[in-house]
């Protein structure tokens, strides 16, 4: 058996654990200092913008496409194995376009997606009004509708991944941080023999660092700092007496990068802000505090395209920190330089929920190929 230790039990670490649990050659342990989905994953809206994103080639598109292809079967598998329901929305994403000059770019994306075998519709405002009568379309020049893109509740997904992986033999050790690594230097390339918490040692043939923002400290400890910075995001939850618009058509709506996420039974998420640290933020970034004015701006932006939201009651507000790589592109899925058995699966920034299934398959394939 090949022993794999995964550090981090957000959506990325949990997805890797589950995919590896499907391969009989792996014996998998996951270590996290907190319960599953306590980091960035627990704050996410779970909007998976694949076909509707402007990435059309290279690694970033391939990962998106791989995730979109994996997601339907993954959710069905997890619900069947665990008996848990995972809130998800397969009615697509409708993005409102307010600037006529952007339409040629959308038409060009539509043509590329058609060649790739995907669907992207461009609706005139009358068609948007027909499908979504609850929207104010005063400034809308078109609606870009992507039926294949989806949304999934990130916390429920992570918990189901953990439950399914547990049933398939993965062991989860939660509640204590990884504080050190036992490194063997008896060969040309050093390797990690074990991952250590204050009270336990986990022997490893492979180590996967899926620790989100915690990856910086872990890689500093290994002398190969992979620096990630926090980008704060706030969201809110709203309750209305009933679902807005057409009860049979409740896609995720996006206008000016503000998502309106239907959850059923009159509940909606609205978000999220994108708040970069300022020069006065302490170096570790974790003292970042949400700015009320920025959440208010997001709320006003949502009200502008969906005035009926004003009839609802805000029942929750929250924030989280997105792990953004510094000086390299997101996400970071590669071996840790200088070690022959440590992989990084981190730095997913704004797309960790979207990219978790593809990240897991990428790591699985690399570990299977030694
Ligand atoms: C408001 C908001 C909205 C978002 N919306 C979306 C969205 O719509 N779609 C999308 O795809 N993405 C979205 N994201 C981004 C997404 O949340 C992240 O990209 C994703 O959650 C990253 O997952 P992760 O598993 O890598 O990190 P995390 O969820 O942060 O998990 C890392 C885990 O590592 C653990 N850890 C760290 N250090 C140690 C250590 N030393 N020892 C043990 N454990 C350790 C932590 O406790 C944590 O549980 C959003 C983020 C925010 C904040």
C-alpha cells in the first residue's frame, strides 16, 4: 500500500481524499487543525463558472472542463454512498451584460464553446425578461446563459466527501495542526518520511499540502516558501416568502460580478466582496477585517438588478479568506521543489469549489504514475 498524508480538509483536501479512496493502492490519512470546511471552503458560494468563464485554453480551461465533466457523477456518487443530500443547482448561470461593447467578446466565446462541444446562449433582454421576470433589465443589453455551469453548497459537499472517504477507509485526524515534517536526506532528493502534529506522527510515501492559506507556513517550515495571500470575501443570506420569478427556472444570476444564488424555499445567497489587504494589514493577513461598506455595495448592486430582494430579510452575514498565490498563477498544483514526494494542491483563490474535482483527479494521476 502507498501511504498518502493530505494536510488540509477543505473542499480541495477532501476531494483528493475521496478520489484516492477509489484507488485500492492508496492508504490515505487527512490531517486538519479544524473540522472539515472551516477555512475558505466554508465561506464560499460554490458557483462553478466553467463554460461561462473567459478561459478558453491551457491548464486553466482544462481544469475547469474536467471539473464540470466530473461534477454530476461526483454529486450523485456521494449522495448514493452517504445518503446525505448536497444542495446543488443544475439550472445554469445567467450573467447579465450591461455594456454593448462586450457583446463581440461574448459572441466569440460562444463560437469557441460551440467548437468545444459546450453550449453558451446569448439572450436579448426580452428573452431574459421572459425567463426571469423578477429582474430589472433597464441597463441590460443581453443575458449570457450557460446551462452546463452549476452551483454546489461547499460545506455540504466537503462533508459528503469526508463521509464517503471515511466509508472507503480514509482516516481523518482533526483538531491538531501539522507542526513539522520528518525529512530523510539520505538520497539525492530529500523526501518526507512523516507528517507531525504535536502528539502524532503519520508515516508517508506521499504528502499532499492542501492547506489553503496555511500552506505558506508549512512550506516555510520545509524551506521552500510558497506564499499565499488572503483576499477577503463577504456574503449574506436572505430569506423571502417565496422563490423569485419563475419557480421552475432558478439559475444563479450574475451581474457585475455579484452573484444571486438560489437555495430553494425562498432562501438566497448574495455575494461576494473582493477585499485585498492594504499596506497596513499585518504581514500574516489574518487580522483582516471585513468592510461593512463593501458588503453594502454588493447588496445595492444586487438590488439594482433584482429589486424584489428588498422584500426579503437578511438572516446571515459572513466572511472568509480566499487563498491567493503570490507571484504565480492560481491554482498551485505541482510538486514542492526540492522534495521528491511532496505535492502542493493549493492557492485556488476564487475557484476552489469549481476546481476541486479536477485538482483531485490531477493529484490522483500523478501519484498513480509515481
Ligand atoms: C466569500 C467567498 C466566496 C467564494 N465563492 C466561491 C465560488 O463561488 N466558487 C468557487 O469555486 N470558489 C469560491 N471561493 C473560493 C473558495 O472558497 C476557495 O478557493 C476554496 O475553498 C479553497 O479550498 P481549500 O481546500 O484549498 O482551502 P480551505 O478551505 O481554506 O482549507 C484549508 C484547510 O487547511 C487547514 N490547515 C491549514 N494549515 C494547517 C496546518 N498547519 N495543519 C493542519 N491543517 C491546516 C485549514 O484548517 C483548512 O481547513 C469563495 C471564497 C470566499 C471567501
